[in-house]
């Protein structure tokens, strides 16, 4: 940054997010945390939530140290009453809502004959029903702001592998929800898009490396090199943050109803 300059002056492309309010679920680690940081860099205001208090508070401190105006709430998105509290607290704190990011989730993949009804229900509650409920709760404010919704899914939504249920199925439902909402809400100026994640650095890979006693950088290099990714490496959380921030921003004002692969070319599906 040049002497006396600001982050806004140094940005080559202004995403026009300054003063906007964005709610990000699963915002304490990995992709959600990287997006929240990108939004703060764009001078947006962010509300983040997660179930784990320690990581959530650490993320909020990092964002505030970067100059962010941040609301952090411990929330289980699979609990409807907690979602109402989350949206209400966000609007009470910031007075508006311009963007909603349904990012909360975790990997859950087994052969179908090894998956119980309870596991199916848990996955759908976390990844599909929570998104539906949050959209419903946020819509009154998004209608006022003509805001944007972003659903964070996985490339398995387009091209599921064997043994990938229930995650691939719930993510495919999220992609259908994205398209349906884009048709319903487009006439009101609300855009709805999705990002489909491939092999991108995240908290789940950090846990895998730690469990195996592996150096994280080496672990990422080996995974990226051996996965058949055309670009030859894993994606970075910051690359997700860049794409997601753009899709939430007014600069993407004619983009709606799309599901963008962020996978380095890995998926066979366009």
C-alpha cells in the first residue's frame, strides 16, 4: 500500500461492497473465514456464525484486526430457532442485509446401504433445510436491498461418485434450490448463485493432515499432484473468497442461476 493510501485506493477492481452487510454461515474456518476476510478487505460488514466458539472468536478477532466490522454468533444452523436469532441479531446490529452465504456443512459420504435414515436426515438438515430456512428468514431484508444469495456446494452435485451419498445428494438438491430461487427472486432483483467446490484447502483437510501426523503443506502438495487435477494443484481458500465476493457484489449484477465449478478443471461436468 502506498503511503497515505487506503485498501480501497489500492484495489484494481472495486467490487462495490463497501458498507454492504453479508451473513456467512460456517464462517470460523476454511472457506467461510477466507470469504469473510475478503469481504472485510472490500470494506463490507460481516456476520459470521459457527458451532465451535473458540475458532469463531479467533476468526472474529482476526477480522477485527484487519479493520472489519464483525458480528460473531455461536449458532447451530440445523436448529430453526437459532437461525431466527442469527438473522435477527444481524439486522439489529447492522440495520440491513445485502448478502446471504449458505456455507455451513461437512463431508458425509458412505455407500447407500451403509447409511442410516438418521445420517440422511442429519445431512439434509445441515445442508439443505438450513439453507431453505435461512433464505426464508432473510428474504424480507434481501428484498429491501435487492441483495444476493450464494450457496456453497460441491462438484459432486453435478458429477457424484459412488459412495458419495448423502453429501452428493444434498448438494445436488442445493443446486436445484439455487436455480429455482433464481427464477423466483430474479424479478425482485435478488440474484442467487452457487459455487461448487472441488479439492480446495479447507479445515477438513487440515484435520486429515493432523490425524495422519503430516506436514500440511506437504499433504496439500501430494493430494493436488495425485488427484488428476488439470491445473496440478489444490485450490486455495483465498481463491474461493475472490470468486464468492465477486458473485455477491454489484459487479456481478447480471449473473444469476449459475453453479460455478471451483475445482481446477477436475470435474468432467461443465
